[in-house]
């Protein structure tokens, strides 16, 4: 088992990087605590796989250090880091049986045969592979092959961490949920540090206790699924987490009002003061964010509401998703089941308790600016 620390880590594929845009991983400090179940979440190209390959030893970082339990491992190859990595496409030997595939890592370490069989049987039982042990791997389905690939990492007692690089991409959607739950059970049983790379927020939330959200080569927020949803620390987190994501309004302070274009916004004095302070600090990038769940829609004016133009209402069974325009910008609001019908014109109220202020894309707590 290991605590993995990234210290001043950065990586560029360019020989002489000239600026931040040339870095796949921008300088970061981060700690993956021993025994934790973590997800590395972000869109394609944000640096997730690069970071995972640096941790595993497949790639040496341009700058900074990778520490395992406080020991620098930058130059150590993967086999000396005792890391198991499960890739997007299963890495197994098709001509071997499932048993021999699972046994291979142990035999490669010259483990006595009397210890090989009990360990293989234990892992096969956990992954529900026991009925397949005598079958050639080439005859397995995609999800069965991926379970064998996972088992090859679990079978070793000396593994310090298991890294998963989008392991369920090729799996049938109906089986993904089952395998995610199986990974969670495995983590709870073995207490191994696990880092799971994915672009799917549902996968990340199902598997991980904490999620590191990556954007443009940086971890912009590290927290529980609930923290990422309720208090996104960066506008990208607000946009990326949730279905649909957070709504944002670029605002400015003008004539004693917080203005969204030509629309004055009825917000609390505390939030108004925070926006004023940001504007006085010469920041031109000030945004208010609110999730669709916290926008109340009414058919007639209410206290502190603003008029909106309704574009569409999509009935999704337990709730409806309303799309509307305010100041020519499109927003989403989530209506509870049984909400009264809404016409082309309606009124929106933004719940002030759930309104968040972002300056230069990062969250600012109103009153602490």
C-alpha cells in the first residue's frame, strides 16, 4: 500500500515549452492517501491519462517529483513501483486459460505454486470468474476479459495501488453499473489505493470517495461528489458536474445594480457587495452561477423574479426540464413533477442561498472576498 504524492509536478511533450499552453500537466501538488478510492475526472485532452502514466512510471515528468510513501520514484520503471494498471482495452493472453492469466503475475514473480492456486481462486470468486477458469481467454466476452485484466492486478499481494484508465469504455452499458459496484466492493475488501480515470461523472461518483476534476492540465477541484455538486470551486466544475450543468451569467456592477446585460438582477445585499468589491478590484470576469434545480419558475410575477422567454419544456417523467432565454442567453431550469403548465412567457426566481459568485472562473464566498 502507498501514499502517492505529486510535488511541483508538471509535464510537457514539447522539448522547450514556452508557456502554460505547452504543458499537458500544469504544475500541481496533490496527495492520494493510502487506501483511498479516487476518481480523476475530466474531458478528453485535459491530461488525465498523462497524469496516470506519470504515476505508474510509463512516463517521466518534465518537472517535479512523484513520491511513494515519501520516496522519490521518478526514474523507477513500473515493475519496481508495484503498480497495477488496468487499461481501456483488456490486456490479457488470449491463448491462456483464465486461470493461467490470473496466475501469470504470481508465477512471473516465482511464487510457489502451492500459494498460486488459493490466491487465484480467491480473486476469481470475487470477480465471479470461477466458472470460467478453464476457458481460453479468447472465448470471453469484453466484460469478462476486463474482469480478468482487473484480476491480474488484484492477485498480487505486493501491489501498492491500482490505476484504472477508463476501464469500462468497451463494456456494454447494462454491465457497467454492475462492474462499478464490483470495483467498489473490491476496494472495501482489499483497502488498496485506487485511482480511476474517466470522463463519465456517473462512473466517478459511483466508484470514488473523492474526485479530482481536471481541466486544461490542472486539478481545479478535489472533493466528494456532493461537494462538487453543491459548491463547484471552478466554473468548469459547475458546467461539467450535473445534468444539465450549472447556469452562468457574466455580470457587472452599474448604476447601483448588479446587471446581466440590460437586466438588473434582484440579489441579496451581501451578494451585491461581493460583486461590487470584485468590480472595484478591476476584475472584468465576474459571473454568477446557479444550478437548474434552484431556479423557481412561475407563470406570474413574484418577489424578486425576472421575466423570461420559454423556449421548450421537456417532460422527463419525474421532473421536467425547462429551457428559457434571459438577455438572449439560454438557461435550464428543473421543474418538479406536477408543476403547473408554463407558457411562452414566465418568471424566474434565483434562489439566493444557492447563487454562487465566480471571479476569474474561481468560486468566491460572498462576504469573504
